[in-house]
C-alpha cells in the first residue's frame, strides 16, 4: 500500500491489453465489460452513440472527452441508472439489458458520482456500513430482532474501520459526513463503494473539486484497486492524472468513441486533439487540458 | 373566567383517545417523512381506512371486533400498495399531490349516497362498538380522579389505544435503529447513492409506506373505537394537523411524534376553551365565543409556518441529523 | 330504512358509554351528526318541519340544514316530522329536501308562501329572535321534470366550460408560481376565497357590485404583494427548501382560512345578483346573465394575461425564469422582482376567480377556495406543471370533466373523476399534456 504523497511515484502500467491495432472498438484480450450499439437520445439530441467498446479486465481505463461528449450519460447507461434507446451490453459475460441499477451493483459493478453522494446527515460509519451487501438486518422482519444481526453488524464495523484507516478517515468515523471536506467526501464515497467488494469500480470524475493535497492519496487508492485485482474505469478531465495512472484511454466526442489506446499514444492522436481543441492543433493536449485549464471542466 | 375549569378540562386531553390516535398517525408520518423522506399528504385517507374498515367489518360483514380491526389495517396495506406501486418512482412533490388526491377520493367515496348502505354516507357509521365494549374487563362505573376521571368504556378505549401505541412505538424504535432503518435514512437523503450500493430502493420505500400507513390506520381505529365514524373527520385538515404535531415534536425521531401530538392536543384543548371564555368575559374586543373558538386553528397554521422555518428539526430533533432534505 | 333503525337502536345502547369522548371529539373534530329525526338537540335553537303529502306523513325523507357552521342531515320519522338544533338565531339557514328519497311519482312543488325559492326542494328559512322556525314543504303528485338528454349534455358542457374558465384563472397563477419559485402553493385556495370575501364585504358596506369587484381585484393584488413581501421573499433569501416552502404554504393556508371564518362565520353568504333568473336559450338549456358575463370576462382576462406573458418585457422574463432560473439570473433578469410580479398577478387572477366561483357555486364560504384546491392542482398537473398554457387547457378539461361526469356518475362523486384523472396523468405522463419530459426528475 502506498501512502506516499510523492507525486513522482511511477505506477506499473499494464500493457498488451488489446488485440490488433488500437482503434475505436478494438477487441481486448480479456474484456470485463462489452457494449454494442448503445444509443441514447434526449428528444432530438443523440447524447450517446457507441458502436462497440470493450473494457479490459484488471486494468485502469480512463474515459476522456470534452464537455458534452456523453461520458456521464454512458456511465449512467452502463450502470442501469438510465436506459438506452437501443443496444446491448454485458458484464462478465452476463447481459445487463434492462437490469435495474441496484442489481447491476449487486453483480459487482459499482459506481461513484460526479457530484459526490456522501450521505451528509448520516455518520461516516453509517455511510460505510451501507456499502456492505447481504446484511441480515436490512431485511424488514429480521431487523426487528437485533440478535439476528448484531454479530454481523460488528463484523461489518471492523471491516469498515480497516477501510477508513486506509483512507485516513478513521478519526472521523463518528462525525456526520456533512462535516467532511469535499475531498474527504470523495474518499468516503470510494471507501463506501469498496465495502461492496466490487469487481469493477467506475469513478465519475474522482478528482473534481478535490484539494491538490489529497489528489496524490486518491491516485494511490485507485492504483491500489488494481493491485487488489479490481478493474477501474474512470471519467476524468485532468490529463495529468490520466497519463499518470491509466493503462488504457478511451476518448469520446459527441457521443461516439473517437479513439482508444495507451495514454501517451492517444494524446498524440490528431482525432483526439481535434475533438478537444477544434482548430488549435498546435497546442500540446496535456498542457492545455491539465488541472488548471478548462474553467468549465466540472 | 374559570381558569381552573379550563385547566382541568385541558388535562383530560393528556391521555384522551384522540391524542393517542394523533400520536399513532404522527408516528406513521415520521416513518414516511422523517425516516424515508416520503411526502405523504394523505394520512387522513389511511386513518379513514382504519376507522371505516373496523366499523364496516362489524356492521356490514358481521366480524368480531378484533378481526374487524384487522380489516381496517389490511385495507391500509392495500391502499399503500395501490398508491405506492405507481407513485414511489415519482418525485417527492408529485407523491404529495397524488396522496392528497387519493385521500380525498376515499373520503368522497365514503361520503357519496351511492354506497350509503355500507358507509352511512354523510351520517357516517355508529353503534358498532357493542362487542368491543362487551370485551371490556373493567366493571361499569367511573374510575380515576379528576381531571382523569372517566367511565369504564373510555378507560377501555384508552388502555387498548395505549397498548397499541406502546407496541407500535417499540417496533418503530427497533426498526429505525436497525440496518433496515439505516438504509431508509440513506434513501431519504439520496436514493441514487443507495441504489448504487445494490439496495432495492423501491422495496424499502414500499415497506416504509405500508408501515406508516398501517400506523395511520391504527390511529383511525382508536378514533373509531372511541366515538362514531364520519367522513367529516378525515378531511385534508386532519392530515395537516398531524403534520403539525409531527413537526412540532421532530420528524426524524421516534418519541417526537408522541410528544408533538400531546402538546398539540393539550394546546388545542386549552386554547379552544380559553379564547371563548375570554370572549365571554369581553376580553377579545367584541368577538363572540364562536368566533373566538376559531383562533386556535389560526394559531395552528401560524405555528406550522414558524416551526418549519425556524425549527425544522422540531423540539426533539437533532439539527445535524434532520432538517429537510433537498 | 330498516338499516337506520337498527343503527339508531345500537347507538342508544352505547350512548352513555360514549358520551364523554363523543362530546370532546364532537367539538374538536367537527364530527358529523347521527341520522335521526332529531339532530343536535343540545343546541339552543331549532329548525323543524313536517313532510306530508295531502295529510299523509312521509317517513324516511332526507333533509339537510346548512348554514352558520351547521351542516346536519336529518331523516323524517314515522309522522313525517324532523327537527335540527342550531347555534345561531336572527339569521338564515338553507334547508334542502333530497327528492330522491321521496316515494316514486312525488315531488316538491313550488311553495307560494316562501319567496326565497332557489329550487323547490331548496329553501332559505329565516330564523327570527324567537329561535324557533317551522317550515313545510309542499309535496304533490308530479313527475320530476327530466330535460332531454341532448339538452342536458349541452347544459353540462356549457357549465363545464364556465367552470373550467373560472378554474383556469386560479390555476394559471398557481402554475406560474410553481414555474418561477417551485412552490406547490396550497394557500392559493385562500387567495381565491379572498377575492370573493372582499367583494362580499364591500357590497355589504353598500358599494355597488362593480365597485366591490374592482376593490376586490385591487385588494387581491395587494394581498399577493403582501404575502410575497412578508413571507415568500424573506424565505427566498434564506434559501428555504421546496418541501419546507410547501409546508409553509399549508400552514399559511390554515391560518388564513380560519381567519376568514373568524370574520364571516361558518355559513354561506350570497353576493348580489346570485339569484339572477336563467334566460332560456334553446330547449331546456338556460343561462343567467351572470354565467354569460362570467365566461366573457374570463376569456378577456385570459387573453390579456396571454398578451402580458407573450409580449411584455416582464412576461418574457417570467417565461425565462420558468425555463431556467439560473440562466435567467445570469443573463441579468432580476429574479426577485419578477417573482414578486408573479405573486401579484397570480393573486389578482385568483381573487377574480374567487368572485366567479362565488357566483358559480353559488355562495361565499370561508373554505370555498379549499373546495377547488385539488381541482386546481389537477388542472395544473394535467396541463404540465409550471406551464401557463397547460394550466388553461388542463382547467378546461377538468371543468368539463367535472360537470359532464354527473351525467354518468352520481353528482356527489363528480370531483372523484377529476382526481382520478389527476393521479392517472401523474403516473403515465407526469410532464402533463403540454409539459416537456426533461423537466421531470
């Protein structure tokens, strides 16, 4: 576990994830999530129109693209929070068509939200406990008899404390989540997601609004997930972070996947530069879309 | 002005069946709104079902009183299901309008002459409490000491009501302090967050709607046991009064609704006697005593506004834990 | 009627046991009366009567006495007698005989002695200082006049449009308020009642009706302005949540409603001209000049409002805020002052609607606005919450539905139809007929 706050830590990148030339929709050696022909329209506007995309297992994949590219909508579609007009998609070989969001989550596909959904009026510990699945005390009738769930609840509490320690939130476990800072809430949301023992973690802009002092530890946590055998898919505007930790990058623009590849290759791809910058192609992508730029990148 | 007499009559409301009925309904509303965030504006409908189910169970179906009581509670479960299946997916204020409309539909159905044979239409139902009172183990006579002096019949209603209230309160206390209650509080704040953690939000909301609705029906049942049943009791104002009692005590607490109902009724009774007495004594600038009797309702309205704006967590609520979500 | 006797018998057996609780409940919950030949016997003054057909008593006839806070149903006994106790004297009560409870082939005939005949079966009785009044119905052979079906349909449709236009005046304001502030305004009912009450008070003070109406409209505008300045504007500055605002409007509604009752009492009052004669148009279809004026004025007002909303600067700003408050504020619109104007416009329209409602019902009551509050909600929701045109279309549909539904279902269930439609619309098309889907959620 790297609690190290030094940004120069070089993570080990997974390579050789794809089969053949990196291009939009390229096949992966071991895909965990496969989406085909996903179309989502709002009124007359097509927000997402993805022909084919595969997410590699046990790797960190970044989903990038300019504002309005349909990244968050695509996230919502994959996790059952929104239903596409057409298309099929599957997780671990199981079709997710029409599966409601809570069942998707139970299958091990857990997401976080762009605007953090820490439950402010619950304590940090209660937030964590909510993440645990299969609790007997969450059933209406057995909840009436504490003897049935007390033991399991204390076990969950131990597990939650361990995770909170890792995320340096253990001192705050009795506080209401509303009293945490924005960055701490992001951490809490991620820790809570881990309570569900997920196989694929989808993070929607994990860095947005996070104090720079916390970013490194957040990055380390994301890298940790891979070490522990999980798969990560995240949406991010911060190109510095994408370059630093992503093994694979998928670029979306105007609802479509326009490019895929390893971070360094993709950043040089003219289609990507075009998508982000229009005609200003002589500016380096990383420099422009780094943490300071794009004032509306929320 | 007979201040002592007024205080005496007021004290009689501390454990009056109507106070117990309000406490039960407010407790149900606490489950709905305080813990699950469901904006139920149709509590009067659930109460009406409890009362009419009980009375009609005896008069129309000839059931023994305890089975008839279950009919009322069962009707509330069915009503919650009918209301909940389509509406729990809707946004909060839509639920408010659907529930208020549904409760009013129920009341109009109880009022119409079309079903007069079963509902007694505008006259309501009465004369069904015979068997319930025959089951009264207390010998005839009056018991207690002033101001808590009442007939055996009233004591019987009171004891049954308090028993129901005690069991209900204990069950709700257990529920909201369990992992089940934790999920419910999570839903109150952010459904999507709870969904993303693999919980079936709809089921939890439905369970909460049913439990709160049954508590409301229990309130109606206690009212029906203590007097007659009439649709004029179950108007939307009743729902608003129960909201006032709930918010007074604290929406996201278990004991707040009970204390809130107590305060509500004690103040209602006190002011309802005080103002007419003051008017008769000529202290209210020429208002008649009938006019003065309205003042207490005006105060209820003003109090509701003030509580919601200045102390939304109620008297017993913890400001950090609940004010109003969204 | 056997049923009633059984109920009465059991009631008597339990009366003693229930006396204490029933009394307290009766006072505090406005519990309804028991059906009997004598109701509210404990009250000091009595309205009584005798229902006979050529000397032969008619038992089991339902009679309702209404006014001054009393709304009691009574059924005649074997001798055709009935009695209702009331709390006030030196005032009038409305006594209604339910003709459907008369035997076949018998109706209430016009009574030559009473002048205040609304319909033969509905009579206004004057209770003098004596505190006792007896009134008798003239019952005779006759067929209830049944209008041809097509005439009934036309009459109902016209009536529905009239009611719908009146409802629209109130619903448009409610919808605008919802659109610009997000408040589901329960106190809108009291803004409706307010207009009617000011008209009544002014005309009671001797003002001619046109002056009373103008005064009521001005007062309604001031009322809207006052509510916004005293309550809603400060709450906007506190950033109060929508649910809280909704409950504040409920509290406000209760407080204002009972304040009305404090001043005008629990009875029904009439505006001058409420008894204007019906002018036959064709067949049995008839309208009074008040009905016609009401529809004409509604149309003119709605057209004027439409012009305001579409073409004036303020109207455009209002629509902009309904569409997207954040964007509107960012583009330099003063949201606070626009919302204030919306409250004033909403209250004015509601107040006017109240005057029309007083003529339509007919009568002024302290809770008359509350009687159509849910229909207003139904209309605004049906058309699409927050859209003014939706409220207009929704109101017309609700109005016609309510009036026409009494052709098929018992008239005491006519509001049920509209409320069921409200629920169904919310379930299947929550954005309403004219609303956009994106606004939901």
